[in-house]
């Protein structure tokens, strides 16, 4: 049985706290599909943004959405990605 290619990342979180995490900790925050697990999220970030992922943390927000905090291996890669997405 083949799994359909479905985007797990919905959109980046454009908040002040997320921006501080990009600058200070090299982390990105995304709203993701509720059915996505940490491994799938990491694989999609690596594929889409061509960078390696150090860790993924997930949580359910008060709005009932699933949020992933993704820490990247490379130094300023989060800032580069956020700039290309128009967040910074």
C-alpha cells in the first residue's frame, strides 16, 4: 500500500515569540497536519528546505491545531528560511 504524498506543513507561525526563537535558537514553528508524526515532519522539512533537522517537538494549541517546533542543525538556516518565507 502506497502512502499518498500529502503536505504535512500547513504554514509557518508568524508570532513575536516564533521570531525570537528563529534568532536566538535556530528554531522554526509550523502549524502541521494533525495526523503527522515527528518523523514525517522532520522528513518534509528536510525535503522542502534542503536542510538537516536536529529535533522536532509537537503540541496541540488552544485553537486545536498541531504546532511543531523544529530545531535545525545548520547555524543560521532558520533565519534564511524565515527570510525567504517573508517572516523576517
